C-alpha cells in the first residue's frame, strides 16, 4: 500500500545503459513498480507533459531534450511516495545533489539530469494518467 509517484528515466540515462542500475536503486529504496514502459515522446507530447513550465526560459531546451530519445516511465508506490522519491533523486541541478542521490550518480547538468519525479500528489495523478491507461495501472 502507500501512495504513488511518476518517474521518468530520461534520454541519455537510457542510452548510457544506466537504466538497470537506476531501477535497482529505486527498488532498494523501498519503492514498488506498479507500471513501467519505455517509449519515445514527440516534441508536442513533451510540451504537453511539461505544460506547467511553458513560460520558463528552459522550456524549449527541456522539451527538445525530452523528445530526443527513448525514456522509461514508471508508476512507483510507497508510503509518502512523492516526497521520499524527490529525496532519493536529489536536487534538480546535479552539482547541488547530495552524495547517494540518483542525480549525483547519473546526471550531468540541469537539463540532462537523468530522472524526473512528480512534485505533488496532484501532479503524480496527472502524470500517471499521461503515460498509462486505466488497464495498465495496478
Ligand atoms: P524535471 O524534474 O523533469 O522537471 C522539470 C525540468 O526542468 C527539470 O527536471 C529540469 O530538467 C528542468 N529545469 C528546471 N530548472 C531548470 C533550469 N534552470 N535550467 C534548465 N533546466 C531546468
């Protein structure tokens, strides 16, 4: 039981073959996988997913990057999933991320930061629905 969060293992992490190591780290940290798939977003889909950042200066770079190659999206379950997962992944900027966090280990910069985690329960709900149909969600 517990609540849910949505993660994306971003392009580069998938291409650099860090996917297995990242998924193992997530499981070791107490999260259960409810759903998982690898797919590629087109630019329009990336813009829709990150719509809340539409006015930010990094929106174009972010959505270009997120549509540049395969990603792996997953729904994770744990008590306090959203906050605990954000702690596990670390700061958005990997140069500020603490030792042992996924971004410290696998990210290169703020755009190429290896992994996404929902920032609230409401975002998690929207993001899970974005990637997974009712049938795919446990
Ligand atoms: P993510 O958790 O996927 O959610 C929004 C993304 O925007 C974030 O990860 C970063 O990759 C990106 N981002 C946030 N702030 C900046 C910034 N100042 N410059 C570039 N990218 C950013």
